């Protein structure tokens, strides 16, 4: 009798564990009208933290062109199968949106070990929204930081079941955890790097080379 009771209790605990396990969120499949791939990344900062120096991480986005259509982020044309990363930075030269800097860091400085990401297929019709938001929010503050920019643009472009909730303060470490709730999220996704990073200061494009300038 005791053995039967013990078996019943163990079976109940296993069933309870399975039923309480959080279901992974699903990424939507590609539709016929989708011709871009939008990727949201978040790095917790763990791999870049050193003794007595704490890195709080970084969140950012990438847009990839899947067709022969003309695709522009600001004045940069993304050709077929090419992509461009961009995110908000608190850098002395410009507190705001920088382009290709994350890809430069990954390839040349070997940063973002452990960065997680998910991707969503979207229509190029969303480009207008993306460019408008970047232009109107080309800044970096404690509250309007890299994660705020990344989540805001992501939520404008994806279906409701893939959106992230926003708080008064949004951190890379929180977004890092939220991305890992999706089935099929990627770790250390390889970014496409270009010749230089760039930003816009007072409407003028400024280019930077990682070998020539220390960022951050």
C-alpha cells in the first residue's frame, strides 16, 4: 500500500512539474508579403564585465533585405541578402542611434559572447515606420536607452503575439530573458559587418572606423 501511495505521489509531482512549465513563445511563419527579416538582439553584459567593471549590456536591431527591392535605413541602401545593425548608444560624439557599430564590435572586438536574438519576417511597408521612429527618437537617455529603442521598433513591426511588454525603465538583461522565452531563439548569431560604422550629427553623416577610434 505504501509503495502504491508513493508511486501515486511521484506521478502527481511529475505531472504538476510538466503542467507548470512555461510554454515557449512561437515565432510567426513568413507570409508572401514579407520581404525583410527584422532581428532583435540583447546582450546581458556578462561576457563584457571585468573585475570591478560592470557592463550593463546592450540591445539593438538588424534589418536584412530578402529581395531585389530598394531598401533604405536612413541613407544606407541594404542590398539583397545584406543587413544593417543599429542601436542607441551613449557615446560622447553622439548620444543617439549608431549604425553597424554592433557588427563592428562583434567581428573586430570579439564582443557580445552570449548575445541572444529572435527574428521576424516583416513587409518592407514597415520601413517608413522604422525610419520615422529613428529620426524622431535619435537620442539616448537613461530611460530612452538602447532597449527602449529596440523594443519600440520591434513592437511596431511584428504581430501582437511576438510583442514585448515595456516598463518605465527597460534593461538589456530583462530583454535578454524575454527573448529566451521564444522557441528557436539564437545565441551568438553572426552579424554582417560593413566597412565602417556611422551616425548622423545635426543631420550630417559621420563615419567611423573601429581601428581608428575607441567607442563607448
